[in-house]
C-alpha cells in the first residue's frame, strides 16, 4: 500500500496541528502510530514463491505472492498436476492463518490454571524431564501420543520416535490412514487411486471426492472428465453435498446402512454369477461369505432395513456387474456411523467381486520406498484405545497432542474433558488455545504451514507427485517446528535411536537426495509431454542437468515440486482375509420418518477436522451457501418444516437427549424428509459465542466399534420453533 | 477494444465456494461482525445462490449459481448515478469510482441483480489482516457503494506488464480471481468481441442462459447448464 | 407608538407575536430537547457510518427516504392549496392561506434535508454540483425541489409584506427586521396593485412547479426496474397522495393553532367543513389510484410483481398495508361522509389518521419493493433503529418548532387579507355573482 491521499492529508493535518499546539520540530517528527507501517515499510517489491498447501492431504502446489517478503496472497500453481491452477477456500485463506490474531506467539506453561510465557529451552526441558521420568520407570505404556497430521514426513517422525522411545500408544488420526485402515486390516494393502483410465463406473459410498478426499481439487476435475466420457457415478448418502451433487444418481440412505446396501448389490452379482471368477481366489473363505450374502441379502430384505427400493438395488447391481472396471469407493467418512468399519469391509468384498479393477497402485512408488512401513499412516493404536484407557484405569501419565483437537471432534465431550483434566502432564503443539489445548500443561506452538519445510506425497492422480512445502517467510513468532521437537526428543530419549539427522530440514533434504539419486520423473516445471518424450523418458533419457545435489535442491524449491509422469501403474488385487471380522452384526438403524426426526450432521466441504472456522474469513463465509452467517443452521425439507410450522429463515431449537441448541431454519428441497441437516465445524470456544454451535455436543454416544469415530447421523432429535422473529437472509 | 465477458459452467461447478473466498481476499472485502451479519450486511461481490431446484422427489437437486455483477452492457445502475461514480468503461466493465461516490445507494436500488454492496460501517478487523491486504486494491471507506469489477486492477497490471514488454495484451494475461482459482475450471473468461475466444464460443453454446434476459440489460456474464443432470 | 395603546379589530391575530404563555416555553424546551437528541444521533451516524441505522443489504433505503417523500408530500399542502384557492377566488381561503404557505416553507427545508441525511458521504455533497449527471432522476429531483422552495418562499413572503408593514407600524421588537422586510410598503394603490399582480403571477407559476416536484419524486422510484415501483401511474399517484397528506397536515395545524391562539373567530366551522369535504374527495381519489395500481398488478400476475404484492397484502407488511387502507380510506370516509361526525374533532381525527396513513403509504411503497428484489436470493427485513426514530422525531419537532417560531415573528393569519375581505369581499362576490346570475335576480350592491 502506498501512502494514499487521505493518509497524506491526515499526516499533514497532524503535523500542522502539532506545530500549532506544541510547536517545534519535535511535534513534526512525531508520526502517528497508525501510519508507521505505511511510512516505514519497504520498496513494495513483489515476488512469488512456490510452496505446498498443508491444510489437507491434497498437497496442492501454491503460488504465494509476497510484497517485501511478506506473503499476502496464495493462488494455485498452474503447472501442478494435482490442482492445475485451481485452489480451494482453505488454500486461499492459508495466508490469513499466518496473520491470525489468536496465534500463540511462544511456548506457554500453565501455572495455577493460567498460561505464562516461557522460553523454548525451558519448555523443552519440562517436556523431556516428564517423559524421562516415565520412561525411567519403564511405564512407556502410560504415554499417549495423539497426532493429527496429513504430512507423511511428520507421521514418519512420530512413528520413528515412538519406536525409539518404546511408546506403543501412538494414535495417528489422519485422513489417509483412516480411509485406508479397513483395507490394511482386510488385505494388508490399500489401493493407491481410482484408475480413471480404466474405471467406467463409480459407486460412491458417502465420500465427498471433490470436497474432502486425498485431493479434492484433482477429483473436482477428474470426475467431470469421467462423466464427460459418458461414464456414470452413483452416490449413496444421506445428504446432497457438492460432492454427491455431481453424480448421475443419488441413493438416499443412512450412512450406517452402507454395508447392507453393498451386500445387497453383492447379492445381485453373486446371484447373476457375473462376478469376477478371480474373486474366489482373492477372498479367503469365499464360499461361506457367498452363502452368507445369498442367504441374508435378498434385495427385498435390504429394502426392508435400508429403505432403498429393491429395484434400485438390482439396477445398481446390474450396472456394477456390467462395468468392466467398476470402483466402489469409500473413505474416512464411512467411519462416522455405528457400523462404520463393518460397512467398509462389506464394500471391500463388493470390490473384490470385481477384483478391484477400478483401482490401481503406482508401480515402484517412490513414496513407499521412502516411508518404508506401508502402514505408517495409521499409527499403531486407535483412538478407542485412548478412550478406553482413560475411562477405565486412567493411568495415563503423559499425553502429547499434535495438531489434534479431539475434544471438539468427538461426541460425549463433557466426559472426555473431565477425564483428560486428570492426566498429570499434557503437552500440546497447537498454534491456538483451542478446546483441547486449553487442558494442556505445556504448549509448544508449531510453525504455521507457510513457515515450515515439508514434503507432500500424493498418488491419487495415478502418478507419483511430491510437492515441497517450503518456508516462504521467516517464523513470525517464537514457534518451533514440532518435527524438530520430536527429533530432539528422539535423540534425548531414544536409546535405540539411530536417526542421523539433526532436524526436519535435514531429514527432508535426505529424502530429496534419494530423489536426486533416483533420477526418475521431472521437476514440476512442465505438465504436458508428447508421446515421444514420454517414451524417451521411460527408457532413462533425461534433460535435467544438475551439477550437484544442492543445485537440484534449489531447482526443486523453485519448481515447487517433483513428479513422475512416466511411471507405470500396478493393478491392485490383494488377497482379502476377513476371518473373525466379517460377517459381523450390523446395528439396525431406525429410519428417519415423518415423526421421528434424525439429526444428520454433515461436514462442510474442505473442513476435515472442524478447523476451518478458526479462520476469520472462513468463519464469516461458513454458511455462505445459504446466506446464514455466524450461526448454525438446519437444512430441512420444506414439507417437514411446514408440519412443524417452521418458516424459512426463522429461528428454532433442536432438542436431543443431551439438550437443545438454537438454529436457523433453512428450506432445502433436496433434504431427506425426516432429516435435520446440521453443519459441523462452528462453535469453537476460541471464538467465544461468536459463531454457532458444535452439534457434536448434542449427539448420542454412538460410535463405530472399531475406529471409535462418533456417529454423525443416528441421533434422534426434535425441532421446535423458538419465536416468529425471522432472521435476515 | 476488447469486451470482457465470462461464462460459468454449472455442469462443472460443485459449489465449493472457492470463488467466493477468492473474491473476498483478492478485493480486500471487509469481514463484518456477527451483529452486522445478523442485519444482513455481509459484504460479498461474489456469492453462491440457489436459483431453483430440478429433478423429481427422490432425487431433487438445487441449481446453485455463482452470482456476481453480470456486467450489463446496458447497465441500469450507471443510468441513475447522480455523480457518475459508477460508469461503463469502453471495455465493457462496469466500474465504480469510490472517492466519487456520495453513498446515495440509488444504484443499489436499481440493480436488478442485487450485486452491489454498501459499506455501512468501518468494521473492526484484526489489524494483523491489514498486512495481508491485496496491495493492488484500495480499501473502501465507509459510506460508499462497491461492486465486482472483474478484478480490474489485474487488467491494469497486465496492461502495464504488456507495455513494459512491448507487446500486445494477450488473452491469458488477464483473468479475474474467481475464474483463476476455480478447482473444476467452471469459469471461462475472455474477450466477447473476438469470435474465436473460448468465451465467445461458449456464448453460442446451446446450454447458455443469462439471468433476467427479459430486462434487456445484456449481461456479459452468462451461465451454461444442461438439464437432466 | 406603544403597542398596548393600539387596539385593532384583529388584535387577537397580533397577540401571539407579543405574548407567549408558560406552555409555549415548556413545549419549546421539550421540542428542542427532542430535536437536539436527533442532532446528536445524526452526529453519531456521521461518525460511525450508516450502519447505525436499520438499513441493510437489500433494503438500502429506509426511514430517511420515507420521511423525505412524506415531508415533501406535506409541503404540497400549502402552496398548492393556497394557490388553487386564490386562483379560484374562494373567499373562505383568507384565514387559511398563510398557514398553508408556512407549512410548505418549513417542511420543504426539513424534507429536502432528508436525502442528505441519507447519504453515506454527506461530505461529498458538492460532487452533485461539480459533476452532477442530469440524466439521474436524483438531479431532476434536486432541481425541482430547489425551484419549488424558491417559488414557495417568495410566494409566502409576498403576501406577508403588508402584514410586516402593519407590524412595523406598531413598533416594538424586531422593528428593524420588519422595516427591512417590508420594503417600505405603505399600502398605496400602486404598491397594492404591484403586489397583487406579483401574487397572481406566482400563484399560476407555483402550481406546475408543485406538481412537478412530486411527480419527479415519484420518478425516482418509477424510473428503476424494481417490482412495485416501475409504474406509469406513480406520478399522479404521488401528487394526489401529496395533496391528500398536505390537506390533512393543514387541518391539523389549523385546529391546533385555533385552539392555542384562540383563532375561533377566524377559523370557523365552515372552513373545516370545506376542507373536510376536500379531504374526503382526495381520500376517494387516493383510493381510486391505489385500487387501479394494485388491480393492474394483480391482474397481470407477474411473478416478480406478485411477490411484492403478496408481501404487502398477506405477507410481512400486511399489518401496515391494511392499517394504511383503514387510515387513508375507511376512517376518513366514515367520519367525513356523515354530517354527525363531521365535527371539528371528527375532522381532526380523520386528518391525523390520514397523516399516519400517508406515512405508512410511503413506507409501503419504499420498503417492500426493496425487500423483495427481482432475484429472490436475498430477501430482507427492515427494522429501523433508534437513530432513525430519533431523527424522525427531530424532524417532526423541527416542524412544530419552526411553526412556533414563525408565529412569534409573523402573524399566522393574513391580517391584511382578512381586512381586505371585510371591506371588499361582499362587493367582489356580489359583483361576481351578478356576472353569472340572470339579471332579474341581481343582488343589491351593499356598498
């Protein structure tokens, strides 16, 4: 910003007034504080830097615009194969997160219930002392780590640390791990991507590919291309969101019943004998499973329990069996219901009947070669372990929380709050004093995404893509990269540690070194290749010339990433062994009906962990689709609403067994009759009463038995009009 | 002289709202307080709005459009301005001169698309955010009307850049923020006077429709939608 | 000459100028408080911005524009009625015209200020002169209001000159002011002739100007594309409404001052009876326009127009709409068409009801159209804040204060016209009558 005329006039005015009142040069020199940054800032030089967005697993490449070394805007990198120049709301506002007024500016220690500022060394010593004491007594099982990070490097660091220190209870809560865990459980392997080159039919079980997935931006484009090729998408779900919106067919069903629907479809395939004969070899105990399905999942039976017409089931079944390479897709969202993991297993079986032909894996994946334990993403304990431990014995001595705001993301929050306040030592690496970190004894705030170095691995496009998240700005405050803290701890505590690197930067560079040695693929400086070029590259021809690794490293930072467009892909066809897990017992779900309303909580697009509404721009724009601002709203079918005499935009209360909360009624004809669609994400304590309600505070304690994720769609609720005063739209 | 126009493909749009946020941060729009928002004073130049519903009962879907200033070729708002604070440029962009506006809001009353917004207050915003304001766009003072300008500052910058490089302005040099960020590439922006531009071709697409065609305002922002999706 | 020695037959008309009771000061103080509070609220609005009002995104115009239209409407009371009565040589006009003209003068100032109160940047008001666009109806409006204000002030001033001369001759306070303002008027034949000539030129001039003012105000709305506004009937509809509310305001003022200053001998039942009939006629005319306006909308049944229509008839603004119909049509009709109820009290009630009703009519024209725009994305609701109410109260008290101040300097009833009437009316009327009566029935000349 240059000094505009108003400021200039103001300045002159101040100066003149200064002379008039005080007189003398001293008054002239006194420049109003509000103008300081205008006058004493640099030459307003514009530069651009490439980095990667760290706010979701997507790893989009960002072009950050800097004025005098301060980032002011972020846009998508048009050369990135993931986002192709596009960028979502979260990425766009990543800059304002950097400037967030509520960021913690340095390590904090809780003294008498209040946080006081301390130095990093002091904080680190407190942390390592506490850990050492517990480890000395050989009570490593009393240390819990809950880490929520989509970064593979950091996940790897946590894994390495827990191994070195002998900590068993590492809970990694990330999108990729949660989505793929059912696959790992069943097959020890997981699909890498939907193979859009082969796939000709997608049956989507509640996942929002273009909203919350491994790469929402990639799927936004690829699903359009997929449909433009004439292929169909069938989506099942309880809410029509942006992701389901672009499907050809919408099957209205409660998420808890996805498994039964999948088995109903499997019934059609088995009955028609149209399944891939290979499946008999893939599935352990195929015959018993086949019998189980044929005995129990006659479409009419499925219709009885799920409400999906049997003709629809048969039609979908026929589509699925006719397709050459169909993909039945699910992701993390499937876990948020009482049958969560069981449903996932049913869908895996459905896929196995067609030999997973719609899926693929990257051949000789660089990612798998670096992060050697393929199951790294998942950690080694489930959140359920933590909940059971804390509820039963409550022997937890140390709890380390990184990036997770699990109190906000869980139902039964009061109980959790009570229980964790009895843990003697909690350390949090949060950047904000949120619902969870407020219980910490020590906070060592992490860097903002734009201040740290990281690598993002993404294979959802079918190609190995690595985007580099480089610090575009020096840290604003006295924050410390959590990765560095973990590495320090590893060195101090881990007797068995053979980790040779001094910090995250070092470690990341070592990965890049392997990339440099590997010499496949190319920097992200071009994204269109001729067939000839592709062929040449495949046989090892390369145009990239680097004098040294440092040269390569600089080029990598400048290009913002690396990818391998010439790599091949593997078919994904693992052996499925669900012995002892499947068939399990499906919980019967009461269908929403005219008189029994159901609270149907949906996650807003891009909001993986309810952290979206911490950003002032996003919290204001949270309800922009319905022009409801700063308030929690309920989308309701107009016919249902009228029966309860609720007007559009009027205020009402939703009552559940746990209490009632205020909402704004919004008519939406596409909502299922009997559903009360309430968004998740608003209601952060950090914002005071500024914005909305967290509906998870009011859901019944229904969880997926395996993963421990709370059910979002099975709470019975009532709605009552609170007054006739309507609210603006 | 170019005449800029925009096509929005509703068959591609999946309501993610990136355009809304992009507009907000690109143009330094004020973040309003909860109280102001409750009064209906949220400032958006671009918003997603539900036009209607299509489909039959088991599968009803909303038709939601990204709604911005449609940049009428015959704009009703400029006609009524008493001080020429809003006017149509030669390149077809309907612009607003903020230091000239007296804040009578007549243009808002006469805008059939309801896309102009007024600065009711100088809202309290975190001072930190002033640091990440887009330096190319003036922050509007209280009491003036503002509107979507097709990110006219980008055109200005692109022109300067082109002049510095002694070349003509290329079509890809200038694109508004909303069109640039769209993850599903639903926006097409370009010169309507050039019959070969992508946007001109889309203007001849059978799916094309404009909002309130009957008013004869000749919008330069149009939509594409094939029913029975 | 001491004014206590001077006893005029119309002494009661001079009395308010020289004597003020206790009540006067109390009322003035109260009104001044209200007015100052409004001023404070306006200053607050200047500091914080228009956000302190209840206006919002679709409803961008509110109380200020409503008050603007309303006050300008009332201003028609005056000049137009007085001019028409003068022109038609209605003898009963004599005690009425002055008050009517004063209403115009004061209310025009108040009403004319409202658009400026409504501006987001009043500091840039000079832009209108520096770079005004004549194509904008706002500019037409400004032009016509200025013209009307000029014409009507002169039209107020000219018939005031003989009275000022009378006051000057009585001596006492403000004598210098009176001396200057009376322009040396001595009541000579030549002066009288010139004055009457000037008045008759002005009264012809002022009528088209007055009509143009309200027509142009209606055009602010009808030139837009908003549903409910874009209508050709708006010009005459607004003019009729303006005269309607003007008469009501005039009656209220007359009755109040008749009571306060004991003008019973000058403002007689007959005056109110005639004005009441006029009010009834206007009420019927108003209803005719309203009916025509809404019937065409309803019959056309355009979805966009119907949204506004239904919003008024059965939606959020239905209570206000039907209250308006009651106030503007039913109450005046019932009261004024029945000779038993057509008493001064009855007429007062009817006039107050019409004033309220006409304010509501402006509300119903301005807000529902804005609240239901063509694209139904953003619908709005308008709840005025304290700022708007207090500024409206301030405007109303400014009107009363203005009137009170005027009555302390100038006579509220044209004394020379009364005197002239006493001396010449009968002769003039009988002359006139003799012109069109058959010669057999000629009235005898009295003088």
